């Protein structure tokens, strides 16, 4: 009986296991659908899923797109941009794809989405983009670059969605898969 209970607990822990930015495993998963991005997570900052940002420029970065070509965030000025930090290993990231697809289809004249894959091999990343038929721009952040990018964006968990306005200013950061994010986009872009 004790072995069965211990085995069940261990299996549950492995099932909920998520990767952090240092490549180590952690078994912490949040109720709001997040997997930690770093080994140490300040719980007071991750309990709030949505945060407004005041007039701060989005840090620029350049990563290779799905065709191996460099793509800079700054090249997307003129439209709103959602930077979606995700990974194929993250069930909450995958859960958000239908909402992102609907918003992208509805607002693609005003909106670009930049999917930033984290913690995947190039093969797993490309397979996931194909499997989930993601129509927006995709780049991959290699493990050795993730720590620096996570620091630029105070990335705490996956998924994280960052909204950038057409001038390149941070507008909102949403940690986890928050269903209120999509009505927020309707309010922001439906003007």
C-alpha cells in the first residue's frame, strides 16, 4: 500500500514537472497555468497574472525565425505585438493557442504575434508549430540565450504574453493562461 502511494505521488510530481531557465527540473506548477521560468520564483510577483506596464520600451532582441533568418522585435513597429513565450512541453502554453489564433485572425491588420519558443530542440519546436498550425511569426530562443532574454523581460513562468504597442512600448504582461486576456485584446484592438 505504501509503495503504491509513494509511486502515485512520484508519478504526479513527474507529470507536473516543468523546466526552469537553467535547464533544471522543478515540480512547481501554478493554479493559473504557469510553469516557472527560473529556479527561484518570487511568489508575490507571480500570484498576479496581469500587470500593466508604464511607458517602458520593450527590450529589443533578435532571434532566428523558423526559416533560420534573423528576426528583430523592433522590425515589427507600427502594429501591436504580442510576444508569446511558450514551449511545446508546456500544456498551458498549448491551451492558449486557440484564443491567440482567434485574436490573430480577428485583428491581424493591427496585430502581430511573435511566438518565442523556449526549452525545445529545434526539431520539437518546428514540429509543434506544424502540429498546432501556428500562423504567426515564430522564433526559437536557444537554451544558452534564454537566461539573458528572461532577465530582459523579467520572465518568471510559461506561458508569458507581453503586449507591445506600435511605438515599441510595453503595455501589459500576462503570466499564465488567463481567459481575461482575450477580452482585453478586444478592448484594446477593437477601437
